[in-house]
């Protein structure tokens, strides 16, 4: 469930106006290729690109890499020697890390308007890569890639691109799993960027952290 969207029929849910967003049920139901085939991935990723381009306002695309593991050290208690532990990333921890990043970026962008009134950035999120044993729905072609997040972000009008890019870099690194390797650029075409993020499989789309403000569509 994308926040504000019922993915069963791609209609707005939560503002009482169920016909604000175009109904994509028919277009998806007539897509016959299996999602696991090359033709299926192309068709479904193209449909996802159409949906995002029509409904989401985004300006910046980011490829943000995640750490493979985090090392922690136990406390020296009662003479017991300290021990070092490694925690390896999972799909769930990746989603939670993206959520934390978005929370910090939203606050940096809108301050109290985010906390008090829920004003926030449009975000389209997807996760790619990761060892097969670390991700439940990893695409076999991604198994040798370090897990990373593909994000399409709305840039606030009161923040210029270079400043916004700096905010993205800073807040990603401050998350527990944020790694220094990243690529950030302005979006050329929204559909093309959304298609690329879903190129391997629709399972990679992170619906929990995907959000758009659909109130504009209903005015």
C-alpha cells in the first residue's frame, strides 16, 4: 500500500475522493506476460513508469548504497571481555533505513510543517541488489550487487539543487546503514527514471516508503 493509494485499483484512499487518480486496473489486468520474463519486466516497468509520471512530482534521482554489515561492541561488564559482533543487512533493515532517511530529509526540508502538519516530499522508492540469502525477493541478476536504494525525490521549491544534494548526502550517511557511495542527479524524464528503478522486478518497489501528495489531484 502506497501511502494515499489503494494499489488494488490505484485510486486515492484517505481523502474521501475515490476517483481523483486514474484507474489503472484495466491496463494492468490486460498485461499477459509473466513478470519473471524479460518481456514481462519491460511491460510492467513501463506501466509503473506511466503511473509515476502521471501522479508523482519528483525532480531528483538518487542511487544510495547500503552497508553490507554493521559492527557493534559489547560492554565490558564484571570483567567479561568486550566482544565484537557483525550484523548483516536484510531487506527489512534496508526499508527501515530508507524510512529513517526520508524522515530526516522531510524535517530538514519543512521543519515544523512536517512534524505538525505532515507536509512532506514526494518519494518513489525501490531496493535493488543484495545476496539471495539476505533478500526475500531479490532478482537473481542482482545477487552480486551491493544492496542499494533507488529514490526519486521531490525538491522543495525553496531549496536549490546543490543545497538539496548536500542534504541528501549528509542525511544518508547519518543513517545506520548509509554507505558513502552514492549517485545523485536531476531527473531528465520521470517515466524513464521510474522504469529504470523497476527494471529487474516489481518486487523491488518499496511501497512502504513511496509517497505522493495526491491532494493536488483532487482540487
